């Protein structure tokens, strides 16, 4: 079984179009994480405010909520490859505008450019998810998700580590934004090599049909217990974890009072955990049951986050981030596999955008609440609240997935006599 799962990962990359999208994701995620952490550290340097950090994180997340439904419709209605090309091209130009930011008087410009960039980027994700999940056989979705999630994490950590080192030693931000622009351009080149025929749905393309497409997407989700469960558990989990990235930056610099360069060590530790657990998920393949994996992972994740409130030094913080990495990857992969396995190809764009929108909404609320509570009651208390929320997600999963699994078993048992 293990060797078969390993081979499946290589077989997935032998699909040319999947390989091109994979390369595109790897380079673009590297540039994104490089620029994102540089932005947070720049805002922290210019404002010295947890609220300002939260505002930056919220600005980057809000467009997904506002634009997400439309982006999902576009991914199901128009050429998905062209949507991705458009998104990469525009973002390659927009990110260069961050270069001119040099003082606190330009904070408003950081927020404006960040909002515009995130708005354009909101169209990329549902198009990518809807496209790549149609290129891989159903039985290999879990391995594909493990591959793409692991690659995303490695790229994110590589970019964030470079940003931490650059800001900690060179104390300059503009090179990160130039590199980010170049990564979008390279991503565009890889996407341009995708050759899979992409159907554009015929028929009316007016405003009324856009709203009809939205309605169909909503109905698809509300009538599927597996999707409802996945969205609910994911939303609760992200409400607990959404502010952790921002809080860790503040904890490292303002509470533990160490160099920003240590952030690269923390990222490496979390990445090791994610990569190891991602490889394990890929190797186990069909042996893993996504529902049970979600429950255990959420429980370990919540407990680890709660323990962050007692951190006294960088070593303890590193070990806990390693534990968080080990638990968060199986959770993400299992949720992605459940959603993709229960969605038809023609509505995957809308479902993907709904998932992203729910996640972004939870992130925005989490960052807003974490920013406020961090200013009022302190970061350590926020970690305790966040951990409790994630543990609640594990408890909720017992009910929402338990009833769904029970119904599936009953339906399978009822079908046995007919099969015999």
C-alpha cells in the first residue's frame, strides 16, 4: 500500500497540465509569503500596533468575501486558464506599487494596494481548484491534495523565512515586492502552457444568470451534509487559528523580544511538522479515514494552541509550532478531499469559492477579534481563547460527520440485498 501511494504521487506529476499548475503554485506561493510577511513586519515597524497588524491582515482577507461568489461563478462559466492568467498578470503589476512605501504616512497606500491585489487574486484560487481536481482520478484526490498542500506549505515557509532574514538583517522591504512581482510573471508562464480543453458554458451570460449560478452553488452545498460538515468544522477552526500568524509575529518581537530573524526558525519548525504529516497522509492513502483524521487533528491543534499561552522562550514556541504543523496539515487535506469527493465538476468553481469565502470570513473575524483582544487583554490570553475554539471544532465534528457517516452506512446496508 505504501509503495502504491508513493507511486501515485509521481503519477500525478506525470500529467503534464497538473505539473504546470503545480510549478505555478510553488513559485507564486513563495512570492506571496515573502511579500505577505514583509508587509506585516513593515506595518509593525511603522505603527508598533497590534490593531494596525490586524487591519492589514483583514484588508488582505476581505476581498475574498466580497468577490468570492462572483469568482466562483466565473470559474464555472468562463475559461479557467484565462482567469488564472489574468489574475497573475494584474498582480505582477500591482505588487510593485508597495516599493514606494517608506513611512507611516503611507500606511493607507499599503491597505489600498493590498485590497486591490487580494481582489484580483480571489479569482485565481477557485479557477485553479476547479481545474486541477478534474485532471486527477477520483481515487487519487487525497494524494493530490497532500502533494499540493505540502508544496504550498514548503513554498510559504521558504518565502516567509527569506522575508524574516531580510527584514532582520537588511531592514529593507522593497526587494521582497520586486521578487513577488517576478514570481507572478513566472507563474503566468507556467499556466500559459496548460493545454487541457476548457469548456465555456453556452447560454445566457446576463446578470440574471449569474445570480442563478450563485443560487445553484448555494443549493448544492446546503443539500450535501458532507459539505455542510466540512464548511462548519473548517469555519470554526479558522476562527480559532486565523490570527495566529499575526500574533506570532507580535509575540516574537514584542513579548519575547528577539530578532525577527528567529521567525525563519519558527517557520522551519512548523514546516517540518506539515511536511512530515503530509508525507504520512500521502503514504497511508486509502487507509486514512478523513472524518477520524479531522477529529484527531483538530483536538491536537487546539491543545497545542492553548499551550502557546505559557510559552517563556523561543525554544518552547518552536516545539509547539512543530506540533501545530503536524496537526494542521492532515486537517486541511481531509477537508479538501471530502469536499472534492462530493462535488460535480460543473459546480466545483462555486463550491471552491464558497469554501474560500467561509475560510476568509472566519479569518477576518479571527484577526479582528485577536487584534482587539491582544491589545486589551494580552496575546497570551488570546492563545487560550483560540485553542478553546479549535477544540470546539473537534467536538462539533463528532456530531456533523457522525450523522452523515451513519446515514451512508445505512444506505450502503440497504443496497446490499439488491447487489446480491
